[in-house]
C-alpha cells in the first residue's frame, strides 16, 4: 500500500492525537488511469497509547482514473478536532487550472 495522505488531530475529543490515512495499492500509484480503490482509514489512539483502526471506507476517496480527462480527483484531507474533510477537485493537469473543491465531511 502507498500512502496518499496522513493527517493528525484529536478526532474523537479524548485529547489524544488520532489519524486520517488515505492509501492506495502500489500498482495504482504508478498508473494515472487506475480504477483501483483507495481506502480512507480513521485510526484512533486509546488511553493505553496504542493505535486502533476505528473505521475504514473504500468508497469515499475516488480512484486515480475516476476524474477522466480532468485527472486525479483526490486533492487532500484536512483534519481538526472532532472532524475531517476530504477535498476532491477536478484539475486540468496540463493547463494548471483548478476547479472549486467539493468536500466530504466526517
């Protein structure tokens, strides 16, 4: 698996840093037209300091080829206390243009 994004914040309000991680297969990382799934993972830190996979979703982050002629639709993940946002854009890679991002909030 290859990481696309890893951000940290207190996602569950317990005062400990948690993580939002987005990964894809290593093969799809090298193929700009790949339709392989990307997985978003929410990883929380317990009172004992150990990390635990709290939730996982393979539908919320679009595949590398899902943007068609507009390129990779995944932009980034933003996190803050008790929330995260997946930023999705349609970028015209050759022209350097950037569309208004859509957001998916958790």
